[in-house]
């Protein structure tokens, strides 16, 4: 059975949508079932200020996506990278064991969004350095 928190986040998911001018985007698919999650993050001073998601998936995937967007707001990028699928499931008061794989989507998509942000930031810094050298 699902916990009340899972049902709440499934029926009233927080932070659904896109951030058009996002600083990082992560897309992850679940190889077990083919479900997909995309997450957008807004970053300022190394901290996640906003996060939104769209998930094409089961109830557990939607609930974990919703929860991860709540968990990351206000966290530094390093703190956000520490958020594991188990931590997301725990924040929802647990998931049935056969649905634990669903929580990988949210954690993995988040980590990809952070990587995306860091890659872009590195690229911008290199472009600036190249500009300064010319
Ligand atoms: Fe696909 Fe849950 S069954 S993510």
C-alpha cells in the first residue's frame, strides 16, 4: 500500500511544469518500465532556487518527482547531489519494495540537471577565459 504522503504528492503534485530559462535540465528514463521524467532547475550562488518537473509515469514516479522538487529548493548543489532515491522514498514515508525502482527517476534526473548546470557553467567560464585571452 502507498503511504498518505505518496497519495498526496500523486494527487496534488507540487512544482509541475517547465522553467523556460532554466539553468540546468535533466532527463531520465526508467529502463524497467519506460517511464520518463524531466526536471528543470534554477540556480543562484550555487543554490537551487526553483525546480519544476514533468513526469510521464506511474503514481510512484509522479510522487517521487514532486517530492524531489520540494527537497531540493534552497539546497546547495553539493547538498542536492546527496539526495538519493532512498532519501526521496523515505521523505514520502516509504514506497512498496516493488516500486522502489520508480524513485530512481527523480534522483537520477536531478543529478543530471546538476551536471548539466555545471557543464554549462564550465563552458561559460572557458568562453570567458578565451575571450579574455583574445
Ligand atoms: Fe515506471 Fe514506476 S512503473 S517509474
